[in-house]
């Protein structure tokens, strides 16, 4: 069924009748298509479902294009990002085109689906702005971090699951909770992997988030655990290029205070709730998708 989603995206892009856009889109990595998979698992493969999945993936691709420009990221999934290859202006405009075409196609599905997905994109944009603002200083407020990752990452996952439930005639609120929890946990795990995985596996430098100015959950927890000079040292390293010695210091302090496990348990609680909700509905495949989220290697 994913192949049908890919064909629909290609059709939407072809309808723009622009050779440059077609060529640029072909250079984007497809990724996991997690949002499309969720929609298909919840709602099946009728045309309105395929269209919704295609639109959501186009919107997600647009958000990543903008994200790479904002973060000055020159790799995406271990390959040069579009902004690295063709410049920021081209990446931004392709993102705008994908957003605009996605919104246009939403109008051909249903008003309710259109409102739900469009609302998620508003949240996504607010979350991106919040992420940029938070990177200006060392954030120690967990609740602000939680709000930001909900808006930036989980809101589109939540809307994907909710839209699919509407199309399938299922209980919207339960599936939206599932999608929200999945999105929150997904981002928390990604934030952990930035600390625990090597650069080759990540496709970007290790501890890159902290160098960019992102104070993710493990750093918030670590700051709470440190005292005196150690706490001040952590703050002083924020948004700095880290030498090997500094990287080792941060990782050793994370280990000393069991920060990775503490952060992992936060994500695990969200996933366990999502699994419980889906098990109650007999949605074993959706439970498996959620379980895979917390079984990623550290």
C-alpha cells in the first residue's frame, strides 16, 4: 500500500507541471514514511486514505526542508541535504510548494480532514519557532520542552492518526492519543540517539543537538542532577563546538547520573499507554509499530 502512496505523491508533483520541481523532489530521501504507515494501518487503502497519506508525507517533507535551512544542516539521512546541494532559497521554495500543493489537495478529501491536518501544520510551525527561540539560551524548563516537541513533531502524528480514524469510522480521540504519544516518544528517542550513537550511524555529528543550542530532555535532567561547577560547566558548553574531551565529559556525566535511562523511561511510559490503547482496540499491528519505537538501539 505504501507504493500507492508514493505513486500518488508523484502524481501530485507531476500535476504541478514544473520540471525543476519534479527533479528536486526526486532527490529527496523518502525516509520511514511512518505517518503514511499509520494512516494505512488505521484506515485501509481506499482512495481518500491514499490521498491523505500522500498529503501528510508531502507536508512532512516540506517541514524537513525548512528545518534543514533553520538548523544549517547539510546532511539528511547521511546524504547531502537539498539546501547543501542547491542553496537555502531553493530548499525553502520547494518546501513552500509542497505545503501549498498539500493544502490544495486536502480540500478534495473533506473539510474535517483538512481542518485537522492544517491545524497540525499551524502547531508544527509554532513548534519550529519555539525551537529556534529556545536555542538562544540554555532551557531548564521541562514543560516548555514537552510543549515544543508536541507542536513540532507529535502534532502531525496526532493529526495523521485522527484523520485516519475519521476516514475509517473509528473513535478519533483514542487514535489521536495514540498518535500524539507515538510522536512525543519518537522525538524523545531521537534526542537520546543524538547522545548515544556515533556520527556514522546518526548521519550527523554526535551531540550535534547541543552544539546547535537544543536543550533536549537528557540535558535538562543532567543539569538538575549536577551541582556547582559541573552545572555551570554544562551551561558553558551549550551552543559551543565540543572538543572530544568535552563530549566525553558530557557522556560520562550522563552515565554517572543514569540520565539516558531516566529519559528513556519517559518515552517508554508514553509508548506503553499507546500500546495499551491499541491492544484494547485489537490493533495489534499498531501496537507493534509503537513497540518498535522504544526498541531502537542505543
